[in-house]
């Protein structure tokens, strides 16, 4: 477990990873904002600096961290072909949603990811847990494990997809210039690298966090008067 | 301890206690449920301490378990093992269970691992509160360092439906200062409810939260999988308690709160 990670991907594995984590992959990421629409409405996130701080919180103390831990465990279970362990991780990950919309965000993307995989990579799709209550993080981790994609690479790619989703929502909502959004993503590099390293070694008991106000934002979004985003 | 239904009444059916954790069984006030009040005769929790409580509500039983006082967790040395506080609630079919301990106050430097494991039977209703204050805020203390891990698991008829894991470790105050965490708040609570009439009850809770919202305290609620989940973040213990009491009032209609909550 502690040997130096192999970050060199076979071209076929890299091809899959790039496709699966692309904003064009049909998981519906464009419709989700992780509660940020409320945080913008409430004035919490109003510029690039406050967006960067909010994203750092999610990655270090919130859903970014927990999802990375679930992804890592799902990846290992898929590599080991341990369906029982994978089912237990899937169940815990699905139970983690602090609100209805955060559950929708995970389960809608998880189900869409599984459908897309079944359509184009049916052999890999067979490694996924059942589609009911399948979170995006667990689906992505299990697929990457079954597809020969190294854990480090899968974690970084998934975090990039998550950060890209929230930042692109913020660019529309605040609104921010495209360059501001890109600068936030560039500034997250160090956090993502640290998170990839620590989540890869974390025990399943280490999932968890403290982003209470992000949870409240997603609850408040349910009753927000005008909404561009589903979550 | 366990509660059982006898005709129209709920009675205590089994009761054991040992160590410094005790329970009293006061006669219920008019309109209130039967119940127990838990009391830590040691006065507080030190590192390495271990407390566990197990409560069963048998089929149809209706009872409230509360605590006589806020629980205090003292400063630990850095190499101390965290204190452990575990509770297991078995809520039988058609039972009504209320778990209403008062807040846990973590002194600066405290280390606590806490867990609450709940199993809900068919048709069971419940109301849970878990409230934590980071530092003795009434005297201006904040919890600068320490460790708090909280784990809540809820199973319904054998399926895990909710898992909440709070992890706050190291420079606790600096983490609480962050915008998506608590933006400088020093007290948090979760209220979790299950029962009949989910959306109506959710809206009632949201209205109570909105009425009580002011500078220094905020709250949200959401219904999923038949569970009403809520979070409260407050500047200090006093503001937290006002919001928790408002939320409990909305969820318990006109039933009086246990006397220990009235202050």
C-alpha cells in the first residue's frame, strides 16, 4: 500500500480517464452547483477570493475529502474484485448526504455515469455496484479500479471534475470572468495534490468533515426563489 | 434500559447502571411522555473515560431520554487517548423515541470520540438532538485545539439510511473560522426526526428556524428518505440553545420539554 504510486497510465487507461472526467461526459454535471447558488445569493461567495476559500473548505473539511475517501475505497474493492466490500462502501457513501439536494447530486450523477458506462464500456460497467443508491464518487472509483486506472490519477481526475463543476457554476452565478474561474482552479492545485495523497491512505472511518454551513446552504437552496441549478 | 408498552402507558422494563453514569426515572409531567434522565455523577468527562448508554423502546413504547445537565469534556494532554461516549438506541416497531441530551461542552484541549447508533423499526418515530459547544463560551473561552469526532448512524429496518461523521481535529478554532465550516461560530447542533407527515413537519421546522434566525445563529432543514435532517450553527452556547429549543418546539407540538431543558 505504501509503495511509490505509479502515475504512468497506459494510453488506453488515460483515454478512459480523460473521457470519464470530462465536462462533456453525460453525467449532467452542468445542472449541479453543490448548494453554491444559495451561497452566492447570501453574499458568502462574491468574488474569486471567497470562491477559492469556499472550495478549499469543501476539499479539506467537507464533501471533497469524504468523496475522495469513498472513491479510494471503491477503487481498491474493485481492483480486489471484492463485491461485498464495494457494496458496504456504496451504502455508506449514499447515507452520507446531509440534505435532499446533495443526495440528488450524488445519486443522479452516479446513475448517469453507470448508464454511460454500460452503453460504451459494458465489461467495466459490470464491476459497478447495483445502480440504486450508487453515488458518483463510488461509481467513478469502482470503474477506475476495474479499468486499470491508478488510484492517484482517478482521485485527481475526479476532484478536477468536482471543482470544475462548482467553479463553472460560480462563474455563471456570481458572475465571474472566465479568467477568474481559471485562476481559482489553478490555485486549487496544491490542495488537490495533498488531498490525493492523504485520501489514498485514509481509512474508511476517516471520511467526514465539518462543512456545516455548506450543508445549510444546500438545505436553503431547496426553497430559493429563483434557481438556475438543480442542486 | 428498556421501555415497554403496558396498555395505554409506557413503563420501564429493564434497568441497569454502573460506574458514574446514572439515570433517574421521574414521574412524567402532565402531557409528557414517560422517560429517564441520565446523570453523570463524576461531573464531567476526562480523557480515557468511556461511557456507554443503551436504550430500547419495545414495540409501541413512547418515552423520552434526556440528561440532567450539559456534559463537560475536560482538557486532555496531547498524548492522551480521547474519551469515548457511545449510545445505542433500538427503536421498535411503532415506538416513539426521544433522545434529548443537553449540549456537550468541549473545553479547550478536549479530545472526544462520540457515537450514536440508531435502529428504527417499522412505523417507528423518533426525535434526536446532538449539540456541541466548542469551548466554555459563556466565559469567553474558545476551543483552540483538540479533537472531536462524532458519528451518527441510522438504520431503518436493517438498511443504513443516514451516516453523519463530524471530524474536527487540530486547530479547532481556526477550522471553525472558515466560511463553509462555521464562519467563527462555536456551537453546532443536529436535530433528526422521523415520523408521520414529513413535508408538513419539515416546513414547520423551517418556519420555526426562520422566526428564530438572527445575527449569530443560522439553521437549515431538509427531508430525505423519510428523515428530517437539520443543522444549526451558532456563535455560542446560549444562541445555540435558543435555536434548538425553537426547533424542538416545532417538532413536539405542545408537549412540554423535559424540565431539565427549561431554563
